[in-house]
C-alpha cells in the first residue's frame, strides 16, 4: 500500500495528479485538487492531462471539486496573472549593476519636450501607443527593456543609474565605534 503525498492516508491504488505544477501520488479523495496525469501507454490521440470531466461522473464529491479547479481555474488564472505582472512592473535584477533611475519619467518628459514633439507625434515616431508615452511620463508604468532602449536612442538620454547599496562593509573596530558585542554582557549560568 502506498501513502497519499497530500493527506498521508494509506491507499491501495494511488493516482498520479498534477497539483500546482508538481506531480504527486494521491488518494481518490485528494485527486480532485489537481489534474490527473494520464499514463504514456493509454491513448495516443488524447492529451497528457485529463480535463476532469471524465472523472466528474464517476466520483461524487472529489470529481466535482476537480472539475471546478481543473483546467478552467488553473490555466485561466495562471495565464492572466503572469502576463499582467511582467508588463506593469519589473523585479530588480540582483546581478544587474544598472537600475532604472527614480526620475525616469521626468527625464523622458524633459527630453521629449526638448525635441518639440507632442506625445502623439513622439509615440508615432517610436512606433508605440501615445497612451504608453503618457503613462511613462506620469510614472504610472515602467518601460520594458525594448521601449527603454528605444527611448534612450531617440532622445539621447540615459534612463539607468548605477545600483547603490553594494558598498563594502567596514568593521566597527577599525573605526573606533562600538558594536553590539562590545556593549552586551553575557550571563553565564
């Protein structure tokens, strides 16, 4: 007998289910939380993962929750969440020495106004939407790497600044200041 990798109960016939990207051997009651992985030798024409509709008729409680959380809930939520997050904001790259300047919006606006172009004309020149230029100049949106390169080339500006905070640590003993170890008195019992 095998043990369910989700709830820990003993099961004689574990099922391979994909839950949050991981393939787990689970019992029948936990199988509804994911998408059942079909074995390679079963049918060549069908997809690797079942839709959940075939199990909903055979199981009463578990199949119903599997159909609700199966392909509709997982794929629709994952696709929109990952697509929306990358365009609006970027995580700073820990290995990148240059980061986007804090005043990037002001730099873009001043440089565009210096060329004498309106936002619409400038957007057309860059082959971008005018709403994108407006959002960038207001600071509502961070530019993608592609748009950032276009802006820097066309306006002849630099939108990056060197990342600070990676300074060498200098010990307190050499500077003459106190450290926590100098102040704390240990009680040895």
